[in-house]
């Protein structure tokens, strides 16, 4: 065999080795995909595929009927969970990043809303199988809230992302949303009932309600109602009465401290609660007990 023929054989052998390596890599990918499919399509759905591939028509109908019942039960369970926790999910997308015999890593993106608060949660979920059990961990948690008025919630979100505490986020979100709804409902009630004295410059969802009598220009009372959230998820409403009184009016009553109204309002809050306390202030501003 000439040197030229020997060189050509070597080139062919190298090409064959490359092709064999490529075939082995494709076979490995195929096995990984099959494991992933088997993992996600196990149980009854896998049985359904088997039935659809060759079993009797009667068996197919029984299985389809059972699967339909299971789906209906899952829908009812989701409806009950939504009613209980007040959180509605709009979408959930899953992307598999790693799948092997003992470890599964997925990237999840969940969107939904709680009352009028819209959220998007992204995180990685890792599941490691050990014997008959498995362990799941969350990493790379990122929470996005679609609302521009969440100053008191932003620091809490930072702590949730740092500690990867997804359960605390959803638990606190429901409570925070409820307290914001209480404020919105109360502000809207008083604005509709007393349109001559009550205004909401920032709308029903804002933190401020203003009280102003038409015959007392320049004298304005502000109800500032914020919802504070601690790093541990504690939700606390904070309601204050602020005053804006012209300097001329203050000179007419020098013996009356400006802070007296604010302190009296806090006393009313402790005794009567938010709605009754605000109603008392509105009656005072309206200069009538019958308003």
C-alpha cells in the first residue's frame, strides 16, 4: 500500500470516529429526552398513551372518562384553593434545564394576581432523588410586582428574594392585599357619601384622602393610610391625621396646639376603629352633626 493510500485510510478512519462520537452524543440526548418524557408523562397519562396505541375502544373510553374526572377534580381543587388564599394564577411556564437519573432542574415562571396586585415570580426548582424520597430546593428567585405604589412592600420583596422564601411571599401578599383593599373600600365609601368634603387626589388606591370644607378655604385635613410590611411578613396598617391650616387661622387661636387634632384622632382610632374615627373627623369638618 502506497503512502498516499495509507493517508487516505487514516482520514477515513478519523471521519468514522467522528461520526461514531456524534451518533453516541445523539443517543445520549435521546435517552435524556426519553427520561424527561417518562418523568413528566408517568402514571395515568402514560397508561392513556398505551391504550391509545393498541388497546380496545372500550378500554380507551373508560380511561378517557377517568382522565376527564381527574381533570375536573383538579379544576375544582384549584378553584377552592383560589377562594381560600385569594390568589389567582394566570399562567405557569416550565423549562427543563437539567434532567438526569437523580436530578431535575427546571426554570419556572408564574404570573397571577391577588385582588388588584399583579405579580410575576421566576425561580429555579431543583429536585434530587434519594432512594424512595426526593428533596426540592428553590434558587434564583425573582419577584416582579406590576404596581408603582409599593414602597412599603419593596424592602420585604428584597428579603424574600434573598432568602428564597416563596411561601412567605404568597402568605404576606394575601394579607397585604386585604389591608390595601380595606383602605380602598373605606376611602371610596366616604368619597361617594361625602363628595362635598372628601376628595382622593390619587384615586381610590392611594394612601391619602383629603377633607376640606368649602367655607374654610385653605384649611385641609389629610388622612394618610399606609400599609407597613416588616421583613418577617408582618402587615400593619398605619393611619395618621395631618393638618394644613393657614398662618392667619393659627394666630386667631394661639392657645390651641396644632397637634391636638392628630392626638385626638389616634385616640378615636384605638376606641372606634378606622371607619368610625374617620367618620367623626368628617362630621367635625362638615360643621354639622347631621351630615
